[in-house]
C-alpha cells in the first residue's frame, strides 16, 4: 500500500528500511523522503515506522496496514490535486 503519494513510498519500503537498520523516523524521512512533501501522510508513516520498529507488525507479505487510517490521508491528498494510489 502506498503511504506517501508525493514520494511514492509504500508500507513495505518503510518495513524494509526498519529491518535494514533505520533507527528513527527522522532518518526514515532522510532516506526515503516520506512525509517531506505535502505532509498528509506523516502520521500514518510515523505509525507504520513505529509499529515495525517495535516489532508489533506482521510481516508485510500479509494484508496492508489499512487499520492505520492511511486511506484517509491518501484520499485527502488526492482531493487536493495529488495522484491517487492504485
């Protein structure tokens, strides 16, 4: 699932970064650019990062993180002229 439409960052990319050793949300932003565009995804991106960093998330081969509420962030972004994720 796309978390950050502006930078095209998925939940899987966030999980991969965490599992590769990314230790802070700020580092994730520097590495992937997530949450550095319009900012609508920042909350979902941070929560996705924190869940993976704490080991509270199933592997990303499972269902997407729809429970995080990111659909609203993507819909909001799309409503303001951003591209909707497929």
